[in-house]
């Protein structure tokens, strides 16, 4: 069984005191640090870029788990690797063929209905960019994208990220209906890491962990907690109850 990893999401930290905030979760037992990169195109929000990743790299020993919610990830993966990312996640929907337009019409809820919509060339370019830098490779899938879409990809990955909220913002409610997909992914790929991201609390983590998730991203429930160490332990216990 893959070890449980708790990855506080920096998005919920106080950005005026990033160093202190990071050191607080590091001392509190975090395993990884999750960094959410948003471009205002793949999602309706803008967050951090490579200079912030570089600065964060200098103040922590935690592995940096970079979640790129951006279009054209193949152009930027190498840059984030050079900035200090240890694990790089790009979205399956962002390397689908001719999707941006359709997705915007859907109100930012981008779904990949079947694997034939992958642009194989772009997918390959993304994986090559990550592997070329010797980093861990992961693909994220939005709540409505089926597990089957990622089937052929799984053997090439270290991790798959099942979004448990629509990407773009912290503090949203956990989407329960994603849990069966987590179980499906675990069955399809017994030995890779399965990450869940969005709305994870010591309560919601139980269902995700029982379904097979072992990497737990949590922003609000860690950084916004008065006692991040206790929150991280509670998340770990909830997941380990699997
Ligand atoms: C959402 C991000 C998440 C977010 C999670 O697009 O990918 O990582 O920060 O935040 P919480 O834990 O508050 O739902
Ligand atoms: Zn994230």
C-alpha cells in the first residue's frame, strides 16, 4: 500500500508571511507542500508563477508538489522544474484537442469525455518535459472526467490527481460523487500514488482514503487551522483508517 502523504496547499496560507506559514506546516508534520499554479485561462483565477516556487524552494526541505492549472502545460513544465518543483501535475483536459473554446462555453467546467480526444503529441511533450528534468510526473482529472480517459496514461505516471472540487479556488465543498472514480483508479493502478485535492477535511478524507487515495491535499483545513499540526494528524488518521 502506498504511504499516506499530507500535502498542505499553499493557496490557503497568509501570503504576507509565506516563510513562517510554510515552516509551521513543515514542523506540523506535512509530507509535501502543494503549490497551485493558475493562469486565468484554464481556470478563472490567477495565482503564483515560477519566481514564487523558486522562493519557496529556498525556505523548505519539503518536496514541492506543483499543480499546474494552465493551458499549454508543455511550454512551462521545464520552467517549473528548474524553479524547484519535485513533482509536476498537468491537467488531462489541458492537452485535449481543441478544447479551450468548448470549455469556456461550458463556464470553466472542462471535461474530457473520452481518451480519443487527447492530443498525443502534446501529451508526449508534457511527459518528456517532466522526465527530461528527472521529476515525478502526474496527470490531474477534473470532477467530470472519467477514470477511463486516463487508463493508457497510468503506467507512465507516478501519480494521478482526482480533483474533488472544480479547480480554481480554495475553500470549496468536497464533491462526494468523485469517490467511486478514486476507487476505479486505484483498481486500475494499484501501485501509483492517487492524490485528491479540494474540500479535504478530517471528515471527508475518510471516504477518499477508503477508496484508495493516499496523497491528501488540504489548504483550508491545514493553513487556516489554529493548530496545523493537529489538523495534519487528523487528516492522516482519517486517511489511514482506509
Ligand atoms: C483548487 C486547488 C486546491 C485548493 C484546495 O483548484 O487545486 O489545491 O487549494 O483548497 P481547499 O483544501 O481549501 O479545498
Ligand atoms: Zn491543487
